[in-house]
């Protein structure tokens, strides 16, 4: 296994260096005909995925100390200054954006400007807290009572802010949101709702729309992966057993589904059998979550989570990776949502795949 991981790592390094050389200061999202043609700084500088490219490069810089990775990652961080100034396009996903840029930069280099950017973002995320419903509201416009499972992956920014400043308010909000997610988004069978619509005044649960999955009540696989990793990270930062138990509950549900499909996840675990719709980004993210759980459970439990994570990452590498350095995007067959941008490489699929491989090698940088 060590030899195989080393070979994958070397392929990642070659491919990402080639992409850095092609991209310069641009921010990628989804390749078109094998090339990153759209620069997300121009398309939508506040888009939620715009931190993952930098996060992947900081992971590689931590391993290699190659200055190309550091220089290219810094471009993404600087682009968020304008997004912060414009403000209105930012929402609950500032955790994805600033953990992978400013927080990563600060942790690795001690850059004081990065710390300031990240604390500003944490204040923005904390400002979205609804004290009646005890949740962080999703998106903007008229969605005042909406919460989503994705936000579990953003609250580590709040835990970091408390650790950095000593101010307990940030962690308090993170914990309240996690508890509300357990109440309204986690189902008894280990699956999760993507969206919960709550009364913004009383906090009462009203409805649970389909979101990016097949239908209301279905099981959008990337939502399940957000829950696995998100609850595990909450357990890591808050040291609360109930969060780890929630992560394990969703993990068992996810494992039971992917073991039936060659350890690569369908886009929705409760969609029609035909046509077959994959989402490799869910597989990669869930694998990282399983590895996080494995780090936190007793020795006799570790193998279940680690072995399944290995099976998932190796299945992605065998069946769904493009290692051609002249083509952009590593992990193929990611899907943004049911019937929307399906079976394409997506930047966050690459990020989680790279993080997962580095975790297996003991080379990872804890970006969350």
C-alpha cells in the first residue's frame, strides 16, 4: 500500500504543478473539454467553491515546500478581499472559503493579514446565527429560516476563531448549530436531509425540501458526506461524544450504500436505479470523514472506518481519475446536483481526494 500511495502522490504532484503553470492567478471550478476555461474571479468572486483550489495547494506546499504551490494559493486568498468588500455575495460558506485560504496561510506561514481576514470571515459567519432557532442561516435573499447540512463543514471556522481569540461566542454558535442539525437534519436511519426550513421567529421545523438530491426525503450522497465529516470535525473541536456518535451513524449508512456499488457513491442513494448517476465528490469527502472518525475511536474500531476509506479512495483512483498532466481536473464523474452538471470533474472532488491520500500517508495538513 505504501508504494501505491507514493505513486498516487507523485501523480498528484505532477498534475497540480502542471495546472498551476497553466492557471497562474486564476481560480478554477469545473473543466470544459479538459481545460479550466472559466476564471471564477471574473465569473463569481464570492462563489462558495473558490477556496478549494488554494486549499489543495496549501496541502501540497505543506508536503513539498514547493514555492509554486504557495504563490498560486495566495492569489485565491487575495481575491477574497474584493469579495469581502462587496459583501452581498458571501453567505454561510465563508468557512469553505477562508479555512482553505486565510486560515491555512496563517497556520503555515504566520501571515498576520491572513489572520485578520479569517477573523473577519468568522465574525460574518457568526452574524448569520439565528438565536431563536439556534442555527446558522443558509444563503441570502428570502431564505431567512433555511439551514443546510453543508454548514457543518463551515463551523470549524468558528471553532478556530474561539481557539485563536479565547472568545467563547464563536464556539457557542458552532455548537448550537450542530445540535440543531442533529435535531432537524439527521434522520433516525443515519441518512440526512439536505435542507431544513425553520420558522425564523420560533425555530419550529416547517419543511425539508429536496435540495440538490433527487427529491424530498431522498438521500443526496454529498449531503451525507458533509454530515460524516462535519459532525466528526465538530467532535474534534468540541470534544462532544454526541457529535462523534452522529458522525458514526451517518458513516454506517454511507458505508452500507457504497459497498453495494464498488465503493463509489451514487449521486443520491434513494433515486431511481436508471439512469445510473454518480457523485465521486461525495465519495472523496466521505473518505476524509471516515479517516477523521478513525483517528477518534478506540483501537478496535479503527479498522472499519480506515479500511472503508481506503477502499473508496482506491476505487476512485482505479476507475475515475485522469492523470494526463495536459488535461485539467483529477477526479472525474462528480455531480453538482441531480440533473445539474453531472459527471464532470469538480474542484472540491480533487481537494478531498488529495486530502484523503495525504491522510493515508501521514502527510496531511489539518486545514479544518
